[in-house]
């Protein structure tokens, strides 16, 4: 589970087509990176998939079902927010359990899922702390834990590392890649950072002004960029 298909997706704000017409298939288990310069529509595209914005026209299928007008909670996807979105007054346990509590899951089942997420993320010994008592990397892992407990068909990341320092970014990149390798769940990861895209992705989607310039593996994009925009952006020698 975790196949997502966009068919002629258009998103306009007033007269402006921020996303004119996108067709894209994301396969189950893929790590897909949306990359492109600031303002090119990466966040908008992710929010359309998440259901946080409605498409103006077109269709979004999730696992073969038309999900175009499903509310976010019914799509089975989990957005990972930046770590500053944690609740400072709640313990790590309560932060991670929050979506389960909202869904009305019994407390013993919440605890089981929290323990499982904490084990995956090496947070077992930190469950009683508050976010302010954690390192930046640990805080980021708590934000990911909140998504893991929902057992989503796909994880959606919108520049999750952009407020971390350079060294921590490299570590977290590696951790998210390892998480993908162990969970094998579809991940869609938005970034404006080419290095992040090239090191993390199975498949890169290069966006420019709301259009897809090229879709391919990091090696394909590097060795066979479709045009000068891709070559320039990826830094390949065309
Ligand atoms: P990115 O994430 O790639 O930086 P965004 O998806 O945030 O880009 O934005 C793409 C374009 O859509 C930008 O020009 C932005 O100003 C515009 N945009 C995004 N959200 C809105 C909105 N709610 N109303 C009007 N314009 C918007
Ligand atoms: Mg953005």
C-alpha cells in the first residue's frame, strides 16, 4: 500500500495556475523527492496529495481509489512537520501519542505503538522528557515518531531539515534514509537542496514553475539531464 497517482492535477489561486497540469505516478515503497527552486510549487503539490489543499481540477488516486476529495484524515498518509511543531508542554510520549489520542485509541494500544515507534527511533529512554530537554536531532525524531504511530501508507516530508544546522542535517538525512529502508513505506520528500535529493531519492521529480522538468533516478538525472534547467539545477555536466 502506498501507490499514489496524479492525473492532470491543476491548482490555481485566482487566475494563477501554480500547478498547471501534473501527471505523476509514485510506486509503493518508493522514496520520491520533489526538488526545485523556492516558489516552484513543491509545498503546494505535497499539500494537494495530503489533502490540505483541494485540487482545482484533476484526480489523485491512492492505492487505486479516487482520493481527490477525501479529507486528510481519510487518506492514510502522514505529514512530518518540522520539529518546532512539537507541543513544548507535553512529554515525548504524549507528543508521539497525540494523533492516536485524537483518533480515540485506547491508552494501552497507544502505549504499544509509542513504544514501537520509540524503539525504531532510539527514543525509548527519552519518553518522559519534554521537547526542550532534547537535542535537535532527537526532537526531529519525535516529529517523525508522531507520523510512524499512524502506520501511514506514505510519509510526506516538507523540508523537514531546513531549520537544523549543516552537520545535523547530514545525520538526519541518513536516519530518514535508514528509516525508509527498514519500514519500506512510500516517502515523498520535498526539498530545495539538490544534495539532499541526490543522496536520498529513489526517484527525483524536478519541478520548475509548477511543471515537471524531469522524473528519474539520481543517476539518470546526473548523466542524462533532459534540459539545461535540470542540468543546471542538479549540477550535472551538460
Ligand atoms: P515551494 O514550496 O516550491 O517554495 P509553494 O508551493 O509554497 O512553493 O508556492 C508555489 C507558488 O504558489 C508561489 O508562487 C506561492 O506564492 C503561491 N502560493 C502558494 N500558496 C498560495 C496561496 N494560498 N494563495 C496564493 N498563492 C499561493
Ligand atoms: Mg515550500
